[in-house]
C-alpha cells in the first residue's frame, strides 16, 4: 500500500503565492515617430513660455513677451491719438530695435530646452522610443524657432491692428506687415539655431546663458561700434561687409537689401543687391550649419 508523505512546511508556514496579473500584448494603435515628434515639439514649445511648468518658470518668458509688445502698444496709442500719417517705426525695424530683449529670451530658453536633457542624461531615453536623432533635433529646433516667431510677430500684429484702427493706408500697412513677418521668420530660425548649438555644447545652464548673450548681444554692439568707426574714417565700403559678423546686423542687411527696409547701418546705407546675396547665403548657411552641428552633437550624446 502506498503511503502519502506530507510535505514539510517551513517554520511559520508557506506564504508563497503566484499571482496572474494578466499581462497581454498591446493591441491598440501604434502612433509611431510622427506622433512622438509632434508631442516633443508641442511640449518644447509650451515649455518655452513656461506652460505646464511651475509659476516661477512662467515669469521671465511672459515678462519678456510683455516687454516686446508694450512699446508697440504705446506707438499705436500715440498714432491714434495724434492722427499720425504713419507709424513711428517700420515693421522691419522693430525687431532690430528690440534685439536685446530677443537675445535675452533666446539666452534664457535655449538652455532650458536642451541643457536639462544633457545634464540629467535623459537623451538616450528619448532614443529608446520610436524617435531618432533627426526627430529630436527637428522638434527642438522648430519649437524654439516657433516660440521666437510668436515673440517677434506679436508686436508687429499689434502695430498692424493699430495702424488699421488709425485708418492708415491699408495697402501700405499690409505690405509692411508682410515684410516684417518675413524678416522675423528668418531672424527666428537664425537665432534659434545659434542659441541651441551654444546651449547643446554644455549641460550647465548658466554657462549656456552667458555664452548666448555674448554671441548675440555683444557681437551686435561690437560690430556696430566698428561700423561707426569705419563710417567716421570714410571707409564706407567696409561697413556692409562688417555686418556679416553679427546675427542682428546680418538680418538688418538682408531686409534692407531685399525687403525695402531702412538700414540701421551708419549713414543709413545697407548692402546693395550683390552684397545682399552674400548676406542671404551667409544667413541660410548659418541656419543649415546650426542644424548640422546639432545633429552631430546628438548622435554622440544618444549613444
């Protein structure tokens, strides 16, 4: 006869349990790279104005946005109150005048966009999903350029609406407004690319801010001073070529050569058509080079 032997249990009893928690294969929609790229773009664009972040993160970008729009509102109020025949400032000149505010915005938001990912080494986590280096770079670049376009186009819209309320010539104002939009679109691409390249070099946000300010603001002041010296010494031929060495004067040269904008160069004479073509090529080359450098940087970081 067979005898059943009881299984010995450990002291205190066997509390081992096997739980079937029901893992199943995912059978929902797979949204893929395009959705991931759009999500990263949307998140980065919102972050450029502190949306979805702490209240402290909203202060500086919103303050700079108000500072950009406030002079335009004052100009409109003066034009309406005095029945002026034209706006005090051309649409294409506004961003040049406010370049310090724009540079400060880029200096604050470019490191915010990329430095934290570098510092906390979260970039490889992005690439573990269905997203590649080109998707990350394109989303970040497009987001900062879009944020800059909003910052620079909003005061132009205020000027345009105010000009129509002041019953200024519709055709002239519409043409000037369109030229201003083209100018700030190019400026947004150029400044965003330069800012992101500088910020991507270092994970230290403070270093990135200082470097962006130096490149965008100090270069403009230096080039302007050297141009003024050349003008005083009657070396007017060198003024246009000196403008190639600062992002702000580069934009000034492009719009004065091809958009009919008055130039801020000493003497009021911007580059001619031939020199203007060089300005366009340099501007487009810097935008392409910025994208290429970001791609190279993130191929290494993503390993």
